[in-house]
């Protein structure tokens, strides 16, 4: 599994993430609103401005106060560290 910190000590399994998107686009805002009404939103922003929306396999949305680029870089770092570690063990 590939866990990544998405801010404020909140950790997500990136293998279950379909997309990390910017919340400013109108279609994403509608998606978040619909998910709120269906109680499928996990708000991990700690009251800060939402800067990324993580779309999960199970249709849940996770709101993060971190930029999508930052989350992607953290995921990349974890993935490269993991592959490096696997390369040494074989």
C-alpha cells in the first residue's frame, strides 16, 4: 500500500485514489456538492480553503488544503522510495 500525508496528519491510501483535482472548476464544485448531500465527503482541510479534491474508488471525495501538485510530489517520492527499497531487497 502507498500511504501519503495530505495535510494536518491525514493520510490516504493512494492506491484507492482515482484522481486528484483542483476544486475551482464548476464541474468539480457540483461533484463536491452532490457528494456532500449524499454524505460521501471527508473534509480533511481543518477549516482551511480546499485546494485539492481526491476522488476515491468507492465514490467518496476527500477534501485537502494541499495543492494537487504537492500531493502528487509526495506520492511520487513515496513510490520511488518504495521501488528503490524493493530493488535492494531482490
